C-alpha cells in the first residue's frame, strides 16, 4: 500500500520563488481591506518586475486580528501590522528589494515601546503552540497542494494504508483529546460508541455552527485550513464506519462555506473524497449544510434536526447520537477544532499530543480573544497555561492603562472570572472548578469600566433571544431572570431579587432540556459569586460603580466621583461665571473644593465621555479656579435641620472626620473634633506636601467647617489624653466617629531597618509638613540636603517623599519599587513629574538589607521578576536569587504602605481586621455600639475625595442611629441640580483641552511652591463649555423635562 | 420483551425494555405527573413537570422520555424534584392568565390540577412580561387563545402524528415562540381539516370548541359515552350533555379511535337538538290511506317545497306515524314490488354510516328474502 502515501514528488516540480509574501485573508483582516492590499501588492510586484521572484499568497487567518491587515514576508519571517495599500510600494522597495525592514509597520511592543519586526519575537505568538491553527495564515486555503505540502492527508494515507478502525480508535483514545466544542467529552470514546452501533448508514457530522458573540475560532480554521477539518472527518468516518458526512456551518460564514466547497471539490479531484479513497476501497463523501443562524443549532440534537429540515430544536437524550442521531441513525458529532486536531494526532502519535498540557486535558486550547484587551485575535495555547498569561502575555494586557476586571470564558453560556482567578490553569476541569467553563473558545476580557450586572444581563439577553422556546425553564425562566436583572440595573431591585436569581438559576441549571437552557444562568451566577458587592450596590445604593447602567448613571463623571459631586452642574455654572452657585453645589457633596481642586486624582476625568472623543474636560482645574474665586468670601455652611441636644465626638480631623463633623453640625448636632496633631487636616496637612496643596487654601476650608459650629481641639490623642470611656461617660457624647486615618508606616522587615538614617515615609512627610504648615512645635527639618536618598515603594506617599527630598536639596533621589512602572499605585502625573525632577527609578527591585555599621551607608537590592497573579490581578514580584546590587545611600525612606495605629484599642470593645482597619457593619458602625468609623481607618489608605464620601455617609448613619437606635446602610442624598445649557455645544466640537501651566523645573528645587499654576478665567469658562452635558441627556432618557434656559446674566 | 429491574422510590419494580420511566412507573401504580405528555402521542420532554432524579445521572430527567435501564434507581418525589416541578409550574403560570373563574377548562384543566397539587398561586413572578395575543382566528369550529397556551405542543404532535396533516407548528423562538397554523396564518388558510384532535389533547383551554363556549363547565355536564353515528368506523364519543342538550363532544378511548375523531364526529352534533330534526317516522298521506300514487306531473307539482307558490297536494303530505306502521309499509311495498316485477327489480345500497352488523343484515335481507345479489355499499362507489 506504500504507493498511496502522498508525497510532493507526485506534483510537477514548482517554480522556486526568492520570497513569499503572505497576506491574511481572514474575515478580520478582510474587513480592514486586506484584499486591497493584496491587489496593490500584486500590481506593485508586477510593476517592479518581481513576479518571477516574489510570490504573493492570500492566506487564512493569522490570528493577530487587532493588528490587521497582517502581512508576512518569508524567508525572513517579518510580520507587518495594519498594512494599507499605500504602504505597499515602501514594503516592496525596502523589504523585497533592499532587504530592510520597515520599522513603522513592525509590531510595537506596548510596555517597552520597542519595535519587533520578526514574527517569532512577538509575545502574542511566543507562548502559542499551533496544532489546529498550524496552517492558518501560512498556506493558501484554496490550494490543496499547499495543504499536502504541509503533510496534509498524510494522516489519512497512514490510516487507510496501515491502520484498522480499532487502531484509529485506540490512538484517539490514548491521545486523551477532549471535544473542543465545550463539553470536553473524550473524542476517541465518542467515536468508539458510534462504531459499536450496529445500524447503517452512519454519519459523521462537523459542528461548525459557531454562534458565540466574539468567537471566531471555527470560522478561522474553516477559512484558513479547510482540508484539515475534512481530513479529520474522513479519518473519523473510517473509524466509525460511515460513508457520509455533513459539515453544518452557519450561513453567516460565506467565506468559510465557499472555501469548504472549493476544498471538497479539490479533494474529489484528488481522490481524497468519494469512492475508493486512495485505492483503499473506503468511500466517504461530504456535504455542507448551511445553518440559518440559530445559536441553539450548535446543540447536537438541534443541529441534526436542522439537517433533517426540521425546526432546529434539541430533543432529550438518550438516545444519544451514537445510537440514534441523524435520520435516527448512528451519528458522530464533533466540533471543527476536534476534527482539525485529529490528523496531527494520527500523524505524530498519541504520546506527542498527550505530552502537551495537563494529564486530564491534553493538547492545546484555541481562543478568540476579544473585549478590552490589546491583542484581540485568535490564539492557540497549550492547555494548562494560566489564564493571566493568556491575557497579559499573549493578549498584551488591558488597553489605555485600565484595570483588568473579569474575563468571560465559555461564551454567553460560560462564566466570568475575577482577577483573583488569573492563576487558574486553563483546562476543562480547572475552569469549571473556578466557576466558569471552557466552552468552545470565546474569551471576552473586560476592564473596570464594565458593570458586571450589565455584563451578565448582556449575555442573558443573548441566551434568551436564542432560546428555542421548547422547554419551560429556558423559555420562561430565562425571561424572568432577565427581568430580575433588568430591575436591578434600573435601580428597582431588592435584596430578595438576589434570592430570586439564585432560585431561577439553580432550577434552570437542573431542569432545562439542553445545555443552552442549563447554562444560561452561568454568567449571572458567576457574576453574583465574584461580584456580589456590585449587585448589592445597585440594589442598596442605587449606584453603578462602573458607570454603565443608564438609569442609575446621570453622568459618568458624577458617577465616578466617590462623593458624587455634580460636575456637569458646576461646569455649566462656571461657564456662565456663576462661581458661587457652582461652589455651593460642589460643597453639598464635598466641602473641600479648594483642596480637591489641587490634589484630587479626578476619577471624574477618567470616565469623562468627552475623553472618548478627544480629551476629558479638565474638571479638576475648573473646580480649582471656581473655588479660588470664593476664597475671599468665607462660606458659612447652612443648617438643614434644627439644633439638637445630642453631642457627637469625631476623633481625627482629616477629610473624613471634618466632613462627618460638618454634615452632623448641619443637621443640628453639637460636634467636637479631637485631633492628635497640632494642626487639623489630617493627611491633607501632614501627608500631602505644600507644593501640591498650600496651607492657605487648606486652612481656609477647615475654617469653613468651624464656621458651621464644629469645635476642633488639637493635640488631643486618643489613649493618651482621653479614652473612649471619657467620651461617653465623662463628656456625655452620644456617638463617636473614629476617623483616625492611616498614619503608621509599614516596616520593610529587613535587617538594618533600625539603623540611623532610616526614616519612614509618613514620619518624614509629617515632620516636613508640620513645619511647612507652621506648627513646628520644636521639630526640626530632617537633614536631607546633599544626601543620597532612596525611597522604597511605588505609591503616592513614596512619590511625595521622593519629590520632597529632592526639594530639600538631596544630592540623589532614588525610588526602589518591586514591580514595574505600570503597576505603580502612584498617579501617573506624579511619576512623570518625579522623572522630570531627576528622580532615579529602580523597578523590579526590592531592598533586602540596609548596609552600614550604625548609620546607613547603602542598601542591598535584589532584582525581582514577575510571578503569578495576586488577588488584585497584579503580578507578584518574585526575587531573582543571586541577582543583587548595591546603592550607596545616606537616607532610606521606606514608604511601602500605611496602616492605622491600633495600639490604643485594647479593651475598648472595638475590633480591627488583620489589615488594621476597623471592622464595620453596613452602617459604618464598629463592633461597639455608638462608635462609628470612617476614612482611611476603614478603607485603608485612599484619597481625599473617598474620605469625604465616607464622611458624608457616616454622618447619615450616625444621624439615623441617634434618631432610631438602628443601623442602616446610609445613602447621602442631595437635591439634583438641573442647570440649563446656554451655549451651542457644536461651537465647542473642536475645542481642545488646555495645557496646565506649571512652575518651571529650574525654580522648583529648594522651594515648596505650588507646581501646578491653574488656569485664567477665560480658559476656565471656555473649558467648561466643552462639557457634553450627559446629565441633560439622562433627563431625556428618563423622560424628565430639561431645565428652562434663562438669559445669561454675566 | 426483555425485563428490566429498576428501583423507584425504594420500590423494586420490573419494567419492559424500551419503556420510559413514566410508563414503567405508571404500570407499577406509581404516579408521576405529566403535562406535555399524552399517552397517544410521542413524548416531547418540553414541560419539565415529570422530572425525576436518577442516581448517577447529571441533572433531573423527564420521566416521559427517559428509557429504563437495568439497575436504574429513580426518585420521583425528592426535594430537588418537587422544587423543580414547582418551578416549572410557577413559570408556566407566570405567563398564563389567571382567569380560571371564567375559563372553559376549569374543572378539567391539567394545569389547574397541577397548580393545585403543587401549591402554585401565580404570585411567584408577578409583574413579569405576559403575552397578550388577540383571540381572533376566524374559523367556525375552534377558538384559539394563545394566551392560555402553555406550548406543550400536544396539538402539534396530534396534528402531525395522529392526523398526519401537519397544519400546526411552533414558530418564533424563546419567549416569543407560539403555535401557528400553516405559515403563521389562520386555521382555514392552513391544511387544517378541523378534526379537532388538537382540541382533544389541549390540556388547557387554549384550543376550545367555539360552539361550546359558555355552555357549561365539564363538571356541570353529564358525560354520555356513545358511538359516532356518522360512519361505520365506530369511534367512541363522549357527549357532554347539559340538561337535554349536547354542549360538547370529545373523543373516548374506543378501540377504533383512541380518543380521536374526525370533524363530523366532534363538531357535527348540532343536528341532535336541531328543530328540523325528525324524531318520528313520516309517511305520505296517500300511502297511509291506501290511495294510488298521483301522476308524475302532479307529483312534481306536489313535491314542490312550501313557499314556492304552489299549493301542495294534500295526498302527498307527510304524516307522522309509528315505526311499526312505517316499516310495515316499506315491507309491503318491497314484497309487492318483488311479486309484481320480479326479484331483479330490487337492489339495496348500504350507507357508510351503517355498522358492520347492519351491513351484514342488509346483505342477508337482500339475498335471502329479496333473493337478489343486487346489494352494494356507497363506499365502493
């Protein structure tokens, strides 16, 4: 039988080309006009007389769809990205004639900003192993010769010439290949069942009804390498004893269908399909059946019903298709990918396949990466690879520096997994155990801007629309689930609805007829499991943190602000020059406009919709200008309730404590704030340096709060000057709010940390801050001038310390951080400013020993590499043994995190967590009745605006508790300000965000002068008009009348 | 048939190979509720009311489709099963009008009985979307109320597998799925023959005889089993009688029809209480009085129907009489004819509405008494 083995010798010897240029013709690249590139290239090659030297090939999908159209140049193996037809002359000139790469078309590695022209250097391809995709993008899918040249049909030859059907079954079973359609049933075993059925004829069916949103694995294989699927099916037919096969492909894949039909015709011509294949006496023929686009037809019994011409609906099993399938005859249904892998298993042997990936899920997994990920596209990776490596290495991470939130695997019927699951090995069993499913290979990545309730709802909408309606749990249960979820996204949900969701989900999973119905609740269930907090926020707080649920989100900026400040309203007022009114609206939710106008990270700007068009509104600087206008006219906060006898004590005069005190005073309580330090302001005073927040604006705002009737007593230390008992029993306070912040620096925990010359970040900043704020109290500035300083850490405290040390005349300032720059928690602008000011950064480095006898002389630093993912989705740094270096130093400032000082808490009946934050209930009440907590002491180190938000909430909670004696999850509510829009928004369509003037670099050193200089009035008023007024659009959406425009006064 | 031993609720029972769990349990007297299942139709597995728990099988399975296998252990009333059944019923009821007080099927409604048995009140998913279809199919026989339809598809199966007409199907997907006639047209525009098998199997009042609407609840009527008089098939019918009026006809499980009928048997009963119906034999006056028959021309005149302008001949008038006298007259005439014109002057033609026994007697009468072979049957024509 040797003569039937195919070799290339049977083909006439081909013309040899000097170079091959492959242009991807997959649907992704095709829709970014790869066909034009192909035509342009062909004509350019002809024009330059290279037709005999250069061959242009139209291939199937290369996988790198985000970079399409993709062009490969062989023999060099150069990959060009996003090639347009206008680029073609340059490619021909440079690469094909002169042998140089065109750098600008090469892949740009996003973190190192490096051009990687060679295919195998690109991380996207680096971790891939291509079995089913091995020919995709490499061969012309319309040429059977090219397939044969890549060992195509050699497996079929081997099977027909030297293997019995039983041999094939054994090989397939030994390989451990599990069905790549999603269920993961052993393919070899399935074939064996079909073989055992003694009823004829039998059928081999390929399930190519790929309908998951965002999935295109099967399509790419059919488009890029149709023969591999056909060869796999022919082998299966031989193994089970079938003579007829169907490829059920959805009609929405016209290219795949066309290529399949071409391939079938070619296979017939070569005697590889039809009667007496390869002279073996074995007959097999294939038909393509076009599906009409019903998702449920991907279910095997529905698929067969559809082939039979019936309504595509599943039927209960048993009988299983291996016994009674198509036309009630034994049938074998496998997914495209399973068939495509089979010839390689036969050819290279079961042990080869089994050696890839884990024991129980051998081989490779194919995924279509989509969503908020840099490298969207098609990948094939070894099973068992951690999920995080797919997303961050192969997928290139999350675009625009956003944070990874979740990944949906298994398509619309799968589940989502959070950052904490990034180490999960990707295989059938591990994904199921983690709460998702393997599915057919869709992988949708979402970032922080995705609401998980809305996300679950999206998939549910899909699943309910695709339900066939046969069984009750799916037909009606799905709708009821969707209705419950919709209620929640509209802010009409109750806690009971969560129980309803669980009840429906559990019973649908248990009782629906087919896997479509059984798995419909998957995304909701996993969403609820991993993101329950988000569901509860929608229900209890009527908020959608991600800013997606339209009914709950008037404007993304308001929504993004922890304190819920009404940015569009005050922007509209600033545009009219009505600063006092704008500020009044601001202060309803945040009394620290002056401070936040300077130091707020501006969550509002990160979500601003204008930013999706050009750049976000410069909200913070508009606010700063607005607040600065009123500095001369001190604000006296208004009372909103009459005076009360009850007294409340607030411990800690930071933003949380002061805000809480203000809100309670406005509600008529008698409030006293007790502050340990000689100045009020908390971290605003002694953490944030003077050059970012000058004392003038800060103290002006604290005086406003005093004007509301709040008494602030400084130098009062809890535990030293007074106790909790004193507050309740001696002083008669009815409630106490602990807002004592997080001022204690975490220790490095390395040898030598006790040496002179180690000064912890918060201590250093506090000392400098107190002196700068005019409360030296005998303290002396730390000696920094002329010294070599290293700050350890990557947060804002570290950056503040570094920039402060630089201002104090340090000779060298180093920042040592154990992760990479992108992972720094510090604000990007701060990092950039520190770079500008000459701070030296050492990333992936961690101090292991402080050097020196008594005083510090340096630090021994160990290099780190990135290991597995931590629960927050960041990669854990792992020390690289033996890779150490020394930095010579005089001063080390560790700033690796802050905690709350809990030393005084013994025997107070107040509990703290392991992270030294207070354990609080939903009403921010601590374990001791009447004692509440807020700010960094609850949340851990955070921002001013987050502390303000907690101050608002704790005040509402305390007010409620004092009035009713009950704890209730607080909601801080203020009237909705609807401000008319008086200008023509279209006139500002092209207006640009202005650049912020900053203090020149040369005058920064040696002073603590404010770096950011703010805008002038004209700039501010014009900038405010760039606002798109999402708040007014929301009124339209909710069918509420827009405010009437009144004539502009200013 | 091979015997299969299975355990249902700790009870060991013997089943036949090829039986479903439902069939095996029913044979052993173990009740498993069904809704979409109908014994005369192929199982569907759609309603999920008959779910049972099977050891070593993932998920609950419908007893109506799941075949028994040796050693199988089944639980028909576990907590999981009861919850899933109740869940299915709650869902069905959540898209079903709660107008039982005016519903025709009340008292003979599978859904109502199951809701009662499982304590489903209809408040479980209150406020959810419900269908509001118009009740407007214009055919004369069957009222189609899709709002009550629970998509059990019994009608679809009855139409396809019993009558073989395939007039009913399910169209659209998911929550929008509904039963449709022809290409989602009206019943009259579809291949429907109005046999009413769909009405027969409908477990609720989604399909109901139009003639019976408002004529009384099943428990207000007397059910009289009878044999259909339209033809000789011998379909057993149940007449639903209220007072002395037939208000509805349904199929009985007779050997010839197993509950199904044709359009005539089910809907063609209005003659029974019709005012035009003859309840006593009529004989023309001249026959009664022994007069000779009038001439042909006069006969034509005399036979003219009332109101056509002619005065009827009083001799040709129909007169009520007794069966004995009427049949006696017929016999006299037959004998006279045979004597006068010979036996070949007589021929008998039987009706398809006659039973076999009646046909047998007719043949016997023709051959033995009338001494001729001229006997035939309309069905041969």
